C-alpha cells in the first residue's frame, strides 16, 4: 500500500482537480440555456473554456465526443502516474474501459459490416496491443476475430462468451463479458490492499457492481427477454448488497415489477416507490437517476472520510466521468433541440452539493 505521505500528496492534487469541477450554481446556470451558443458562453471561466474558444457551435459539438473521452483518459492516466504498486495497477485496469468501449464499437461495425475507424491512441489505455484492423474483416467468423486478440485479457473474455454469442447472436453477451473480466481483475488487485485502503475501494466498486447488475438484469428481462438459466453470463461478482444468489432468485422467479420489488433492498429501497408508476419506460429513467444518486452518495462519503486511501482518487475519477458525460448530454440535447428531454440528476451534480 502507498505510504501516508504519498497519499497526502495525491489527495492534495485530487482536491485541486475537484475544485475545477462545476458547482451547483454553475450547473443551474447552464441548465437555463436554450441553445448551444449560450451554453458555450456559460462554459467561459470553467475548465471547458478551452474547448469553446475560436470555434463554431457545429465544430464544438462535432469534436465534443472525442474531446471528452480524450480529457477523461488523460486525467486517469495522470492519476495513475501519481500512484504506485497495487493502487496504480487498479487505476491502470480502470483505464482499460476505454479500450473496451472501442472493442464494443468494433464488434458492432464487424457485425453490421460497416467501416470501423481505428481509435486515436490518446483515447486508449495504452496497456495492450490490439489489432483494430480485424474489425473491418467482415468475412471472418467470430472465432477468428477472437483469436486475433491474443495475449491480452480482451481476447480471453470474448472467448469465454463465444458459445453464448453463437447461440444468441447478441453482442450484449460479448460486451458484458469484457466488463465482467475487467471487474474480476480489479477485484484481484483489491484483495491485495488492506485496512482503510481496502475498505474504501471495496465499498466504491461493490456498489458500482450492484448498480451494473441491476441495469444488466433490467436490460435482460425487459429488452432481451433472456431466460433465467442464461443470467450467469450477465451477473458480476462481488456486489456490496446483491449477491449472485439474490440476483438469480429475483430474476428467475418474478416478472417485471415484482422482479424490481424483489431487488428493492437497502440501499435500493426507493426502487419500490418507482414501481407505483403505471408505465415502465419512464420508470426505467427514474431508476437510472436513483442509482446514480446512490453512487454519488458513496462518493461524497469517501471525500468526507479518512483522506489517505485509494478511494479518494477513484472517487474523483468516477465524479469526473459523470460530469463529462453530463456536459456532453446537455450540449447534444441543445444542439438537437431536445433540451426538454434532458433530465439531469437532481438538477445539479449531486456529488458536490453544499
């Protein structure tokens, strides 16, 4: 584990970066915008100002997706360099989510037989060599595609999901397999930690795994109609509140609203309130809001607790990712004229409420 002196240095750097995030007043100001130029003006004086200088709204929104991912990946790789040993490895594995996002995109292009544009190295973890050209070889079978990713964890994860994909032809199982393996590898590193360090990281990732499991089960039951015997492929291990057995019992024995009621245990009690809605689709949006709010509550707890742990830089990473995605969603909704459909979580950033 890192020495307290090193964690104190990292904590100071993270707190400095935290101060650059948007506060509640700025969020409220941005949410009042009616068009993209007004939003760009509101971003002046924030860390996003450099994205808006000497550019048109069309150029701003066209480059926004790549800019946000580049910024996020750069920040996380920078934080990794502040760390050493197991904490650095945990952060490094976490940056592989950017590789996974691009592999998912590549798989969709391969399946649809459309051109896959290779990702810029700046938006990747840089930890593994990947043959991106393989996703443009539409004629090859899935086995050959998987074998083109040797000597890295992504090929192994896809191999584990090969049979279920061939049975269902659903890329969803490949996507979940990649994420399950990433969290498996993170948890192996977490087990090497001890004391407050281990406790803070377990709480953060344990709740995140619960949330991913709830989302995966909802998608599987309501949209993919996956049978109970197949849910072993979509449930991640090491959830903080929902064990595999509880997830399986809820999924296998209950339908729709009853299923959600079954998983409405602490801290997800408020799921039962949402179930009173007559239409399940808007209920799903509210469930998403609730899950994010719960996750941010855990982030707030970490920032207000013992500061010399790996939980502090990890909590900042999660918060930074959330803000970047929210800025993207707001910008695109204004650009497309769909601002009335944009529903930010509680009207501001819940993790930095005063």
